[in-house]
C-alpha cells in the first residue's frame, strides 16, 4: 500500500473537524450548563479517533501509530469514569500490563545493544584518544546544559510561587522509600560490581563503563585474537537493531496501555489543586526548549527540521511511557540514521541518560522549592542553590525508569528537613510531570549526540548501516 498524501490530508481534516465539534459540545455542556447526553460526546470523540487511526494507516508511519495509541489510551482511560472506582482501578491496572510488556521487551535490548555498539565503535577503530576526547567534551556540554536547566527551573518556581498558600491535605498515598545518599554512594553507582546485576537493575551508566573498559582491553590485544570478538559484537549490535524494529511494532499498543492507566487512575481534583505547579513545569520546559536547546542546535548548524523528524518517535515513546529507557534503542537508531557515527551514539547517548537529565534537573529544582513554599519556609537564594545543586549531584546515575526522580526528591527533602506532605501531593500528578521531563531528557540527549558529532567533525561522514536504515524506514 503506497502513501497517498491527499488521502492523509482528508483523514487528518476529518479528525480535526470531529475533534473540534467534540470540544465545542463539551464546552457548551460544561460552561453554558446545556443538557448534553454523554453518549453524544462519546460518539464524537470516538469518531474523531477513528479518523486519526485512518490517517495513521494511510501514512504508514510508526510515529503516527504511536500518537494514535496515545489518543486511544487517553480516551479509554477517560471513559473508565463511567465505572465504579473499584472497577475503574482494576481495569486500568489490567491495561497497564500492555505497557509493562513493552517496557520489559525494551529492557532486554538496552544492555546488549550498548555493549555491542560501544565495543565495535571503540575497539574496531582502535582510536582510544577519541574516547577520552569525547568523554571530556560530553561532560562539559552536559554540565553547561543541565546548569541552565537548573537556573530556569529555579526562576520559574520563584516567579509562579505555585507552592505559596497551599494548604496541607490528608495524604493517603504511599510514597516510595528513599534514603539520603552520600558522595561516596553517588561515585560507587558509576562502577559495576556485577555486570549481570547492572543489567538486571537497569543501571545504564554501569553498562557503559563496563563496555568501554572491555573495548579498551580488546583494542590492546593482538589482531588475531581481537577479530573474532569484534565480529561477534558487530553481529550482536546488528541483531539488536533488528530486535528493536520487531519490538517497536508493539509500541502503539504499549503506549495505549500506559496512557489508559495514567488517565484512568488520576482524579480531576488533584489537578485542580496542583494545576499551577503543573503549568509552571510545562512552561519552564517550553522556555528551556526554545531558549536553550534550539539555540544550541542552530549554533551547531544542525538541520533542525530533519532533527525534529528524527527525534519525534523516541520522544513520543518517552512521553507516553514516562521511561527514558523505553526510548533508548529507537533513539540510537534514529540518531545513527541522522548521521551521527555509531561509536558516538553508543557512547554519548547512554552516558547522557545519567549526566544530561535536562528535564529532570529542571523538575527537581522546581519541585524542591515548591515543597519549601508549600511548607511556609522562606529560603534565601543561597539556601535554594545548595538544595538544587545537591539534587543535581544526587540525580547522576539514576536508572531511566518512571518515578526515579521522585525517589531522589524524597531523599533530598528528608536530608534538608523539609516537610514531606507536599511531596505526597506532587505524587498525585507526578505521572504527568514525569512524562514531560522524560521527553525533554530524551530530546536533550539526542541533541547532545548530534552536537558532539559536529564538534568532532564527524556528523554525516560515516555510512549508515543498512540494518538501521531499514529499521528507520519501517
């Protein structure tokens, strides 16, 4: 079936018209108090969704199908409100199984893909100086960008003052357990003690460290003994790219399950109470994208339109699943197809997942000061900086899974003797916040790989693997 632009436009126009009609009917019923049978709105919304699915089918794009999965999941989760609370939560939990299956399949890809690509990239080229040079450049870039994110988050919450005047509410939410970390604990998280345990725990940075050391050791042995292992690792990386392509066919279903669970389990009341905090985060992230990431892309002379097209799929996966790890394999494929050499992708992207958490750093600075504001504590600028710098340090090496940043926030709040009840309130909307900050993390790390490649003078100079081109094309 060939793509038909005219048919795509027709289906997209039908979707927009039906979605507009549904929005107008809802506004009339909600604000004007007009009597509107719920079934009318339900039919309008589902008709619009069917039109979008037809558009996605005509376009034959996985990104379009992922967006279709997000919309369908959100609608299914919203429609669960017609059930009793117990039934709604049970159905939502059952739907979450779909996203859990997708995330589990993705986790099986990450470690072997990083290992194979890094070993081939380092030992295959035997350019150990480039590894050190890339590492220094990447760390400098990461620290500059995350510092800017920290400043924007700090400024945003001080301008909006979203926590000021917030009244304490009874919290029945069970928060994750968290212990304050010492500097030695943070350093030790970088180095693996058991590579199998690192893989099982999703410690991407530890897998990177093991792979780099393994590749350096491989580069130092004789050509005769190095060649078989290089051939194995090259085959392994190619197979894992194919594996990724197969798993991605399940992505729209997993995304639909994740969105249905999110929307189905969240109540509207908590959004009313914490709307200012949520709006502050989204506006701050938008400011960060426009005034930090976009200028960086322009300074690096990247083709912005083609870059946006390349990152649309991994960013949408990260947003809907709230997991950076879920987007990593596809992000690696897309950035290689964009023109970043495989060894740079394999080194910079996973390392950035631990050191370049732009969205998470911004969120942590914003959330920590929100907690202090809600608790009625007036912190000086110096005190605020101490808290957010501590948060930035303790966030290094965190696994790219949902709720990881909330655990870091809890540990820091406890160590600075801040009240715990505002964190319980944040927990209510943390999924919506997690989605935005995770998408920003993935976008920022994809940009970092392209910038480092440009910095190294290697962007677009290496032939892209046919396996990767085939995976991206599908």
